[in-house]
């Protein structure tokens, strides 16, 4: 009986989630976001007006956008608790062009 209640709770929890049907989205970073974060962390790069430093920060922003995803906490927890689900999603993504 506990399994049925757990499943029902997870369905209701998912439908009430503000992320509903958008469980994962790419994170968006700009060079300015990274500069602000570095300044807040006391990791300032000297000579921020230097074009090379600006290019480095812009490259960091592009790399972050291409590799990070923001996910719904419920979706992330389900992936962590079910390795088979994670593996199945990975297989679907790897074979996307074939389907």
C-alpha cells in the first residue's frame, strides 16, 4: 500500500511543481553574470577591460551554457534514485537521430 501512496504523491507533487512539463532547461549565463559572480566571490581578474580577459570570460559563459542544465528538484531526485531511468534517458538521447 505504501508504494501506491508514494507513486500517487509523486504524481501530485509533479503536477503542482512550477517546472511542470519543463523538467530541465539549459542554464543561461552571460559574460556579465560571470564577472558579477567573480566580483562577489573576490575572484576578480585584474584588468577586466583587457580584450583577452573579456574573451576569456565570454568563452567561460559559452562553455557554461553548453554544459550545464538547470533541473526540477523532483526530476533530479528521480534520476538519482533510479539508475535505470537515467540510463534509459541517456540511451534515448544517444540514439535520437535514429528514431
